[in-house]
């Protein structure tokens, strides 16, 4: 059982503390409730830009990494369409160093044209390398734009257009920071061999006087129900043809997520999964194939993507996928097959919570999603899914009118 204590400072910062006596390392994890979905459509990529800017120096600390490295610590961050996450691990005795560093950049970044120009160049180069100059690099951006027409999930985390970051002003960047990177929009989780009576005075010392900021209320346009299949074909200098199929489904915060997640595992988790065994091993139509949900908080997409074998047409490949989807829609999954994927889920859940950083991250993100109401019920909720639930979700999801298809073909 994963236990924790919950506190809240006067400025709205939520604090979670998990005691793990088995480690000498402490993990510090801060989740900011901001991601790419919170950007202006004409100014995308800002959340990802801040993933870099937050390491570029704060008002009292010119170089974030140096003090942490001197006390044996490590750090990193990631941005998604839903959140931005910053984390450190360091020896327990040096915990205060991490709190000092995180609080100073929450207080105020060292905004300067020079810092912005440096990080802007890094982000723009990453955009070019990852999306423009890499095989299949733009596939995800194309698929999102095909599947979503209203919701801001229609652009990827790195942004819709590199010019949005290239032309971003210092004033725009400051406004974005003071809107989102505030105590009332953040969750701090500390995990390790620590007690709340020891660490809460330190948290109050370093974070208590930071201005709360204005509470951010999210108002995002709902994605209209898709009724007609959408298709797009692109030709690129790539070695193999690929197909991408996206179906609208529930989000991570919805109760149906457990059945939908198991459905994706039945289709493609392991060599004995349906798509792999039938379309890769038996029929040899694909060299690889995968099915997954992206884990987005709002209404998500269920993605199937496959790399075609030589001399297989994309039409043949797509028909074969539909054939497998129709099977799982029309026939109840055998109990043994369903139990097998449930066992994998339970194993991965237990393995995922073996590290203190994983625990801190898991607690912080789930606090944002549902106040950790299901924190120790995850495995039970997966085990409660029935074969009838799987079939129902397959029928709801795998409809032609609910599908967007991207043919990503090699250019001759």
C-alpha cells in the first residue's frame, strides 16, 4: 500500500509526503497543471519552452544544475499536453538544496533576452531535428491534426509551428509564467526516508511566502463527435510505408479507462497479442505493429500504428487491421486471455513503484487527476474489468466513423 500525508500552504501549494524507510535518497517532484493544451493556438510550444527556461536560471540562482550537482543530486523534467513535471533526486541530508532551487524558480525566473534567445534556439533546433529532419518525425503532428478539429490536443507538445517560438517576445513569456507557474497551480511531492514533522517546516520556509497567483480555471473546447472517417496520405523520404489509425476514446480521468487500457494490451502487448501474432507472425503483412492510448487527461485517442512489410499495399494492411478489430468487437475475449493481460498490468504496476522517484511522480500526477482517490485501487479496478466490458469498449471505439487514418508512404 502506498501511503502519504497531504498538506496545503496558505498560498495554495499542495504538498504530499511519502515515507519510504528503505532508501537514503529523497525524490522531489513538482507537477504544474499546465501543458500544451493550455496554449494559444497561435502561440504553441510555450509549455515545452518553459521546460527549458526553468533550467536557465532564476532570480537568485544563475545556474540551476551546479548547486544540485555539488550535493550529489540529479534532475530532469518533461512536458506533455496536460502537465509539466520537474524532479530531483538527492541524498536525504541535502533535501533543503532541492527545495531552495525549486522555490526560487517558482518565485521568479531570471527573465532576460539572452536567456530566452539561448533556450529558443535549443527548442527550435529540437523541433527541426525531431519533426522536420527525422524519418516519420511529423507523423504524430499530422495524426493529431487529422483526429482533433477543436480540442487543443490537435497540436503536439513541441508546438504546431516553429515560428511560434521563433517570434515569441519576452513579455509573452513572462505572462505565460505568471499565469501558470504559481503555487496555487502546483503540487509538490517529497518521497524518501522522511517525516512530515521534519520536512514541512522546510517546505514552509522556502515556499510559504511565494505569491499564490490567480487560480487557473480551464475552459477548453470539447471535441465534437466524429461521424465520418478521415483519411490523409503523405509521401516522404522514408524506408518503409506506415499506417496510423486513431480512434476517439475516453480520457485518463474516465472510469472506462481500465477496460480501454486492457483492450490495447490484448491487441498489441507482447508477441502473443492479437495484432502481432496474426498480422506480423502469421500473415507477415507488417514488420511491426502497435496499439496504445496516449494517456491524455481529456478525451483521448486509441492509436494503432504499423510498419508494412515489403510489397504489401496500405489498403491490404488496413483491411487486415479492421478484420482483427471486428473479431474483438464480435466475439467475447476468452477468460484466460484477459487474465493474462491483467497479470501483466499488476506486475508492471508493482515494478513501477519500486523506485522512490516513481512513487513521488505517481503520487503528484494522480493528486492532480483525482486527489489520489484510487491510488491503492488501481490493480483492483483493472481486475474488475470483464470480458463484456472489453467487447463493449471495442464496439464503442472501433467504428469507421470514429476513425482517422494516415497513410505515411515512401517517396520513390
